[in-house]
C-alpha cells in the first residue's frame, strides 16, 4: 500500500531539454512553427535495461515538472503529487522510472509566452503561437525519444494531464502500454469553455495586461487572481465547500455589513488567487486554458469511437462522484468508446466529496487502484511486435 | 485464499502469481460456481455481469485462458478485481451494455444476480444477445427447505442460499426452476444445458429426481433460438 507521508524521492533537480532549433522548428496544429523549444522535466527512479519500466506523468493546467521530492532540503512543500510518487508509493520509484515534463505554453521552465523569442530578443507575449494538447504531447514525444524510450509502460494524468494521456494513446498507440486518465474528458464541454473564457476575460480586462506585453513591468495580478478564483470554484464541490467553510465568517463574530472579505470562502479564494499570482504567468494561463478549450478527441471524424480506434493500450479510467467540472459521465463516454473498440479497459468511479480536486486528494484509493493496475503491466496493453 | 492472492500480487511477485496453483484458484471460487469453469471452452471471451471480487473470472482467465471482463457495482469488490489484474467496469449492471455488439462474447455470465434486479427479464435477454451463450445461475425458490418453512412454520424462508430476513433481503425477484424454464420457452431462449444441484458436505451434488423440489440452485446455459 502506498505510504503517503514518508519515503520521499529526496532532493531532485529540474532538467532542461532543448530541440527544434531553426530551421528545424516543430510544426504546430495551428499551422505555425515553434523553435527552439525547451522542455523542463524531472525524472525519478532508475530506468531498467530494456527501458520497459518508464512512466510518464502529465500535469494539469497550473502544474509543473516537479511532481515529487524537494529541490532544496529547506523547501516548505514537496512536488505536486509527492503522495503518489516515491519509494513504496503507487508510482514506486524503486520499480519504475518516472518522468514528468512541463507542457509547452507554461511558465515553469518550458517554452511559453514568457520565454525569449530569439528573433526579437524579447519575450514572446501574444506572439507565442497557440498550442494545443496534441502539440504538448508531440513535444513530449521528442523528449521521450531522446531518452531512448521506445514504449512507455504507462502514461497517466489528472484533468488536463488526463487529456494528454488520452492524446498519447491515439497519436502514438505503439508507444504506450497502459493509460490512466483521471478526472478528465475526451472533449471540453461548453460549460468548461465558458469558465475558461471568463477567466481569460478577467486577465485581458486588467489594465496591466497590455495585450500581453507586460514583461518587465507590473503584471496583471488582479486579472490572474480572479481567473484562479473562478478555477478554484470549479475544482471544489458544493459539499466540500459546506464542509470546509460553511457560512462561517472570517476573523469576526458578526457581519460588518460592508464589502470587506466577510466569509471564510471569500477569504480562501482571495488567498488562493494571491498565492497563484506569485507563481504563475497570466499569459501562460491564457495559452494553456485555450489549449484545453480546443481539446476534442472526437475530431476530425466527430465520432469518439472512430478516433479512439487507433488506441492499443490497456486503460484504467478513473472519475470522482462529486467532480462537476469533468463529471463521471464524461469518463463513461471514454470507457464506452474504448469498449466499443474492443480494448481492455477498467473503469472506477470513486465516491468522494472533494470535487475535481479529488485526483490530488484521494491518495489512498488512487494508490491502491494504480499500484495494482501497474502490477500487471507485463500481461496487458500494446506490444511492440504486434 | 483471496488474501494470499492479493499479498502475492502486491509484493509484485509476478512470476509467482502466474504460477499460483490451479487448485488454489479453484478453492477461491464459490462451490456453486465451480461447474461454470467446466462449461467454458478454453480461450473464450467472457463477460461476467455482477462479477463480485472476480474469483470466477480469475479462475477462467488462469485455467481456461479466457479473455475476461466484469461489471461490478460495489467499489470494494471492483478494487479487488483490479488487484487480481482483471478488467472491470464499475457501475450498474445494465449501464452501457449497448456498448457490446450482438454475440461479441462467447459467454455472458450472470450468477446469483437476477433475483436482486428490478427487471431481470431485460438483463437475461441482454445476456443472450451479447453472448453466444448465457450462463445463468439462480437460487431455486421451489427447494423443499424453502417450501417447508413457509408451509409448516408460516415464516419467510431462510436458507444458505437465501440467508436474509424479509425486511433486509435484496432479493426482490425470486424464481423456481420451473418458472425459469417457462420463461426461456416464452422468450425464444433455448436451454442448451441445465445443472440442478444441491450443496452437501461442501460439495455440489447433481440432483436428478424432481430438481424443482430437491435442488438448491440451478445453472442454465442458454442461447437465442435461431
């Protein structure tokens, strides 16, 4: 059983992989080209001789390559999925070689709108091309190839990470043996697109945004904080908000009948918004949320079943009962399309009150499912010679 | 038996888990379901509707090299299936059965499940549609112990196969062997074979004389009539 608090991978270091230098830029789905491209990534554990124990973890919208361990001994927090990655944990670094790479478009070390455009010597800003989930995966594939890995044992991710995992399964079917999409969807719903749009409007309406050209000056803090607050509302559930805050007032006994921060839930959102501004770039938020909006695995045919017919991996699809951002029915849609293609698929719907955030919080049940699923890697999924 | 399985797989001793003795696997399968292992042809595709912790599916996978999958509502049981390396769908029994095309399975198994469903008739027909054969086990409400309890004591029957009180029983659609045979006749289902059995001394014994009275349960192999 995964041990969630002890057994850290220890001190780790982010690495950087550069490729697609001009004139060999990477072609993007939007038709434009990008290069050179930097990917920030981290690895944990040891690759075995035949490179058959490699697991690629995909992060969500605001995530990064730092999935486990600490960069410095005195870091206050560990990587974003430290409870799942480490010796004896679900992604057991004594058995598996775990890789996590930051997506393109991000601001966490990989090429994004805040990176320097070598043509101008200035930050890209809005000149950065629109990237899609497929582009993110295409860039990762170059990294995986450079590590000499022919087939990943498993690709796994929650939320936007799950979208990338699904994209791997259909774009590089021979290169992935098992796929674990968690709390995700095969296509962004109009409701999700709407929330993303409001978040982007908040950023773009901030006078400090200046059409993305704010590097070196005051960034659009207010806009980004609001975008993050909207995001957080969609990550929680009605019940988790009741449990966490209720109608409790923040640091006061009775309401003050003004527009100060009255309720605990307001205070929480303010805190989350402010904390996010310190670690994330507003333009990256625009680009990555846009990448999710464009994600539709059913295209170009319009039939999810048809598009998933290319997949060869074995799947473990996991959803959470109270997730209303990517509700269980979206996972069942994926499972249905996989089953209709006669693929090996397990589906688990976990009862949880934590909403979309469950994929980061329901460590115990996730560990049990994933650890056991991975144990059978040698018996399932796409085989290279088939 | 179940614990030993899980321990072995958790330790990651895959070679060992592959070598687990057939005898051990057989022992983990409830007595009344072991006959089903004999029925299934080697290498078949099998779907178990309400597969529980997957003991039967694991046995079919290991002993008959069957390609198996299950559907199970209980989250604990679903997790046990995944711990056994089985593919399982966590949800209601009738959820998404339309994903399965006609006769895409060699066998669809329904063991000890029908009586808890709201519309068992619909699921029987789905099982017969999806499977070239449907293997269905039922507790027999015509069993003499059941009849005697109602007749002589005037109480709702409780037996090994039907252990519940009237108020907490999940069983809402009980049937007898006679009723079930009649249902098949009326619904264009051919009974390919029927095993009427009673458990005695921990073993399943075949009942040949008046099974509707002496058999505790029955296993039917059905197929749609051409």
